[in-house]
């Protein structure tokens, strides 16, 4: 009742959970669960639909708002009858009420009226539900019947710490729970990329669930103070907005892994999912709380997708492994980040190189050395992770990436990916990497199948790139175009997305559109090597030559893509010169060489087959 009155007094305004706790539960030590329970009960009594609320709207990540019209109750003045004793002059007249008294009466009146209304609404709702056939189905349930009940999305936990400086810890908590739940057989858990896509966006729970194809959502909050942490989590069924389960955990940070296991275990029980018989319990990643904190900070930075943050993350992981040399999960993440640096080096050069020419000259000139150092560090970290935890899926995944991108050891990479997927079948990243390897080996049907599976596991991730690349190679240009469009819609600045989409447009003969896409590319090296392709296709040779001169500035990192330009011009000798240069520099673009449609003019030449042999790729 106090919650409803508080919402009514602030009708139309969004009240955060913190505000409601301060107003309704003043001087009482409670958790956000009290708000969640009270809102759920009010909705139940009022018969309110969370998806289309008539009373209480949930404003995602902000709080709640009363949307029903509200007005003060005012009694009509009593009009005494002419012969009423009340009109006699001998009756003592009561003194007028003070403003404070009137306000108190008004609050009491509102509370009494609302209480009666709630009681009547409850009785009416109770009779309504009792009178319905037991087979009746909620419209929302009917609409989402195709969504499996055994499905859940774990949203980023909210940092409710006083200084708001524990976002990395809250994100890490959610990610760890995603990892634990994804290992439960027959439980569909979208990957972190998809669950975190809505972070900071004004999106309803229902919209998130629809986009991710899940029946349940787990959300929560973290409040950290010193070595003490309070974690609140609630599991919500989306079609009716009801709370399936909620709990608050007050623990010392030393118990953090136990909390994660408890939350995941309670969620599994609530969903009535069963673990595989005899499955080994999870081992604690580290006993060093400070090392785990560094790991969580690195994990948070690693998801931002830029090189500067990745380099900082690597430094945090050095701290973590220095504090606990047995921390296998930290070693695995370090191996992956070092490999990422070798693959997406263009992140280092997104700014205008003309403005900082000297820095870029040094960086480009040193790239082969940086690449070699990154691969060496990745190998060492991956080996360490596997030695410490041979059954850790993340360790096998990290080593597979090193073997794929650094060593070009296709068989060994395949073996590691198979082991990673065996240990953690729900991991979208290993499925996506398997799609990459299938494209490399020319197994395009397998690549499409794997890419589609990765999209199911991570519907808002980037596996559409693999699907588009495989589709382009099979001539399914409509499918390739649609997949690239989706990736760009989700991630407009994703490195290489506009560039790759533009190559599909060129294959369709849409030259002007291709030029526009190359110009939209966020990563300058890709943008620069793409422009000559489009300008040549448009017959603007002088402009193309000028842009090609600029493109060759990126020779140390984009030699493979520069090969495309000469191949399109049918300047075969110069094209093979650049292909050889790419090989000498260990250009990661060569991973895509087999079946690459942009190299079709080179295929008849014996040197193409010879290069496949050097790459140990099937002919």
C-alpha cells in the first residue's frame, strides 16, 4: 500500500528502486527484492499486464512509473436540510481543520479508497480466474509458445555501489553466471555479446526476451563495500512478468564463487533443468580475491573492442597471474587477447594518420615485430592455461585461436576447437571460430551450418560475418548481403564490416553503392584499400591510382587486401608480388585465401596453387 501511495504521489515520474527503498522502507534495512515483490503483488492484485501496463510501467534499468491517471479525492460539501438540527444556532461549530490535518486526512482518504479498490479488484480478479477454463492461455504465452521454457538470458547486473565504481565487478558476475548456465544441458542461454547488447539502452524486458528468443530473464544488482558484497538476483518469466525466484546474498568477497554457483544452481532448479549425471562441480578459478578483481577488470575492458583497452586488459592479467600463477582462466584470457591483437590490428590506426603521421609510421613499420611478440606471448599464456587446467574449455579455445591465427596449424586448431566445444557446447565463440576454420579449409556448407548455430547461441553477436563470408563464396549474394546488413545494423563501427559488405555489392554490380560503403568503413586501413576497388569498377582510374598510392602506406598490415586491387585489374604479376609479401609478413588475411572470390583472376595461374601448398591448404 505504501508503495502504491508513493507511486501515486509521483504519478508520471520514474522512481528508481533506490528512491522507493528510501521513501517506502525508510529506516528499515531491506533489499531491492522488497520493491520487486511489492510491484509483482500490486500487478497481480490489479490484474496489470507488465507488457502493456495500465497501472505500473517498468522503465528498464531506471525504475517504475505509475501510468494510471491520478487525482486527489475531494468530498462534496454536505448541504443540510432546512429543518435539520445542524442548522440551529445552538450547535457548537467545530473549528476548521489545519492544512496539516487536511493533508493527513487526504492521505488517509487516498489510502482507504485505494485499499477498498484493491480488495474489490482482487476479489473480481479472483472470481474471473476461477471462472475461466483451466486450459485458458495468456495471450502473451500463446504468442511466445515457440520459445522454449528452458531458455534464459542473463542481463548485466546493475552496480548499486555508492561510488558507482564496480561496473566491471557487476559485469563479471553476470558473465560468470552465463558461463555456468551455458554448461547446463538443454538450457538455451544467449552468449554475453547478446545479453549485454542492451546495456544502457531503454529497452523493455519483453523486447529483450523477444530479440533473444528466451522465456526467462535473470537480472540483478551488486553493492560492494570493502570486502563485503551484497548481490541481489531475480528470475522473471517474461510472458506474465511474474517472479519465478529471487534471492539476496550477503557475503565476503572470498565467497564470490560460491555465490555464483548458488545463483546458477537456484536458477536451474527453478527452471526444473537437470545437470548431467556425474558432472564434476566447478572448481574455484582462484583463491586470491585481488587477482580475481584484476581478472574481472580485464574481462570488462576486453569486451570494448578497441586495442587500447585490450592492451590495458593484458596488463591487468599480468597483475592477476603474478598474484596467482595458478590462475588458469586469466592465462587463457591473456592468450586470447594477445591473439586478438594480431588479428584486428587495424584498431590501432582508426584515427586520421595524416594528423599523427610519425606515430603511425613507427607503428606500421614495427607491426611485424609487434605481431611476432604477440604470437609468442599468446603461445606461452595458452600453454600455461592448458597445463594448469586441461579440462578448461576457455583454455582450449584460446589455444585454438593461437594455432589458427599465429601458426596456421589447421589440424591442431581443429582439435582444440573440438575439445573446447565438447567441454562447453553452448559457447558461441568456439562455434564461431569453428566456422572461421571451416571457411579457411573451403568447407563452406559446414561453415554456414556452424555460423547459423553460433547465431542461435548469440543472436546479437557477430557470427553473421562468418555466414556472409561463406555465402559470398558460394554465390549466395542475397544471403551474404542480408547477413552483413544485420551485423552493420547491430555494430555500425565493427572493423571491416562495411568493407566486406562493399565487396558483395561490387559482385552484384552495384558500384556506386559499393563506393558509399567503403567510405562508411570505420577502420581507416580497410576504408583506404577499398576505395581503389570501387573507383576502378566505376572507370575512374586516375582517382583509383591516387587512392592506391595511399593504400600502399598500409603495406605492413594490409598486403593481402592490396592484392585484391591488382587482381581486379588483372595485373597478375603485381598481384602475386603482393601475395608473396603478405606471406612473408604472415598477414592474417591469407587465412581467407582458399575460395576467395576477389582472387578469382589469380586461380588459373600455377602460382596460386603453389601458394595454397605453402599455406598447407587443400587445393
